[in-house]
């Protein structure tokens, strides 16, 4: 049996990115995305990611992987933005 969780993780990562980019304090782009459409799209991508994980993993394992993936991404994304800003400022 070929278990491929990558599509679920990629969908969830895209959902997290959409939610993060809708934040007024995001540091990836010069301006944040429109809040409501980006958050709705992000939540829909998160749901799609969870559904994809549920197709290849048992429910408890899928929930565990999904929640820990979200925690990791929502912690890392602000640091990636800060790293980008600090590198841009150090070049100036």
C-alpha cells in the first residue's frame, strides 16, 4: 500500500500561508492580502488538507499529523518573514 501524505501536507501549508498572508502583521509581502477572502481560502485549503490526510491515514494519526503540522507552520512563518526583513535591511 502506497501511503502518500504529501498532498495533504501541501494543501495544509497553502492554507496556513493564506491565513498568514491575510494578517496585517505579516512580513512576506509589502501589503497583506484582503482578510476575508484569504482567510476563507485558507480555511478551505486546511479542510482539504485534512480530508486528504484522512484518506491515507487512520483518523487519530491524521489528526495528530495535521495539528502538529499546523503548529509548526504557524510558528515558522513569522520567523521566515522576520528573516526576510532582516536580510533586506542588512543589504541596505
